[in-house]
């Protein structure tokens, strides 16, 4: 499984000296803000300067996402930086380290279901695929949103809540 590195992100950041801003954001999975940086020269350079401090966190968050997406675990030589808000992700990583042959974590089930449905799920679809109670599904979806796995939107036709995943 390919992980992103801070060194590469900083090299892409340096492209701003040649007028190409936002490379570090594309690399760490922030496509929307990468496009904005590209079109606004990194918010006239201010965003680029701020990203010098944000790159390590963006890289760590992307690597946690990639490990969760592929069901992997950190290697012995990899370090994982955790914030207090990321404790549920630590529990998922621990669960992913010791899977049984017949079960995978609820987050992995959710991500697989999202992939099967073109990156979009309703609460009912998430409940059906994870086999969790409605309260547990809502908490899992909130956790996915906090972790940056999903964004919440409303269906333009029905107004129903939809979770959009980057899978």
C-alpha cells in the first residue's frame, strides 16, 4: 500500500516558486482546496505559507485514511501521530490489526459499501451494509466525517441526507 510522505509534500510545495501552487494539497487528497490554490496562487501566497505548518498533519491524516481504506496497519517502523479526537481511529486500527477470518471492522464495511455505491451512501444503505443499529450507524458516519472519509450533503431532488466518500 502506497503511503504519502512529508518530504514529497514539501517538494511539491516548492513548486509555488515556479507559479504552481497547491501541489501539496493534491498529493494529500485535498483536491478542492488544491484547485483553489492553483487558481489563486495559493491565496496569494498566504495559504502556501500556512501549509508549511499544516503539511505534516495533512500527510498523517491521508496515511490514516489510506490504511483504513485498504484495511492495512502501520508497519513497525512507521510512526502514527494521533490527536485526542482521533482515538476512535486508533481503536479501528487496533481492530484492523487482529481481524478474524469472517469479520472486518464496521468502518471497513462502510468504506466498501461506499465504493460499491459509487462513493455515495444514505443512512439506510450504511445500516444495511454494516448491520449496526441506527444509533451506531449515525455515530459511525459522524466518525467517518470527522476523519475526513466522507462529506455530508443533501440529495438535490429529494433533500435526503447523503454521505459522499472519496473512494
